[in-house]
């Protein structure tokens, strides 16, 4: 058996932990730059608020219906995610972290009823220790576990933990599931399947394997077999090594000054370098780009980019920043209003496999030691406490209100909640009388 643990309305649930008055209230969380709705409470869903709706179009509706609106607080959400995953890893021998709010749990070799009991216990512990409600779907395969999790919301008597076991029970669930809702199918492929007379997950399971492989690829064939109870998608103990890393943001407002754009891009490059070191790799290729809005009216839309191939792959922050800023200087055009910049690094190899230069001095080794020290300090004390001067004297991860107003490239987050668990000045304080 395999279980999928999914945090309910995760971003909203995180906002509610330190604000219990928000329980039973309509709450939404917005995307970067307060653009669109990306998380909704059940009460917000009941009001007809849809995922992806632009905030500016619903602003009056939110005010009239007393909807609580929050900007994305990634520091808070990331910390809660880590806490939930640590609890799961303590309770179960193998856990695959699938996303910030989802994880698969290995229950193979455990009796289905015992697996259900353990998941009920895990759900209660996560709620008690973190305040985050979760739903758990248990089934013989990952795809069926995903469906079981989806149906927990439709089966109140399951109380958040649904065991999908037995041919009759699995068939009933598949017959109620539109084929486009199957994990890995999606709307586009779902329309093609419907045109071929396959409307439900049960129809797809009953289709010819040869037909599915010939017309819809071996990937969909594996999904069919998973629906039939044959495990084809094994759990991964850890996420595989990324093949490229990209950090990009839309600026909080249109930028015209080169200095502001360079400061933003330096922070993006630094974040790429930190992620690269975390997986023990170095990069050979650095790509940087800068663009205006496609709807720009004062000038024709502009997008410039540069790609650099390093003679020796690197992962240190100063080198990647220097290359990124060189690219920005080359593609910057005066007089334009820029919307976004970004840095992408690729062509990775493991750090211990780098072939050095015959005439290289000891600078690279000393720089690696400096990066290790910087990463240790930042990991221990949080945020970007130690960084390069060109990144500016601000907190990229958790900027203050003053920093956001003085740096136009910072994300617009007008409804940002405090970083209760990761910033000392925001720690929740209680007074005993």
C-alpha cells in the first residue's frame, strides 16, 4: 500500500495557525506581486472564487464579502512544509516529498487496516504539532492513492483518511472520476480520450494496453496499469538532481535604472548558486535575460539575453553574480521600462568531478571554503545574513516594509503576514498575568 498525504488548502492553513479567528472565514492567498488567487479556504470556494482569478478584478467582491486576503509568505509556508515532512519521516521508513504540500508514504508489507490506523495517527499528530490539517489517501499504487486522496473531501465519514482497497470499491471510485482528473492525464489529453469514447477513469482502465501505448505513449500506459493496481511508479527516496536551476521574478514595479536591475539580478544569481551548492554540483552554462512587458505601450516590447559557457564549471556566488551582471550590462537598453529579469544555470556535473586548470592557484579552493562557511551561517541563522555587497543591504527572503518601498524590484506583497517562525522580530509573543 502507498499513501498520499496532502495538506488541505495549505497556504491558507498556514495563515490560520497563528490567527485562529480566521477559522470558518473566507480566506485567499495571492501569487507573486499579488497577482492571482492560488489558495482558497473552503468558505472562499463556496463564494465562487476560482483559482487563478486576478486580484484586481475581484477586489470589490473581496471587500463586500469580507474575504481575508494575504500575499504569499513563502518563508512561513516553507517552514511549515519542512515540519510536516519531518513528522512523516519520523513515523514512516520511506517518504517521497512530492511538492511543498504533498508527500507519498511507503506502506508496503503492512496490512491495509493497520496502514489506515497508522495514517489516522499521523494525521492527528501533524494537526496537533503543526496546526495543519491534512488529507490522506491510501491505495495499492501511487495513482490510486492520488485518487483516494482526492475523494477524501467527498466522503465525510472518512474523516480525512480514505482507504481505497478491494476491486468493487476501486471500480466505484474510478467510475465517479472524469478521465481528465486522473493524475498525469490532464485536460488536453482528456479531451482526446473523450473523443475516443473514454470518459471516466474506469473507461481508461478498461482500454486496450496496446491501443493506449500506440496512441498515447508508454507514460499513459503506466497510468493505466497503476489504475489496475499494478505499481509502475516507485517511490523516490529523494528528488533527483536538477538539470537546470532558474530564478526569475517580475519586479514590483517597472524599472528604468540599471543599478536597480543589477541589484535584483545579483540576488537571483546568488539564489541559483546557493541551490546549486546544496545539491553538490557546479554549472558550466549561465544564461541571463531581461525583458519589458509584452503589453508595453510607450516602446516596442524588448527581450534581451546572453548565454555564457564557463571554461571551468563553478558554483560560487561571486563568480555567478559577476557573469550575470556582465550579461545585464550588455543587454540593458536605456529608456525602457523593464518588467522582469532572470538567471538560469545548466549543464551540471558533480563538484567532486571537476577537472581543474593546470595553472590554477589556490583561489578556487579558498573560495569554496568561504562558500561553505557562508552557507553554514545562513542555514543556522536563517535568511541571507551573509551575502555579497552588490546584492544590497536588504533581506531578499524576508524584506521589511521599508525595504519593499525603497527597492522597486522587490515583489509587491501588500497583504503579507508576519514570518512568525523564521524572523525574530515576528515571533509570536504571549504575556502571562
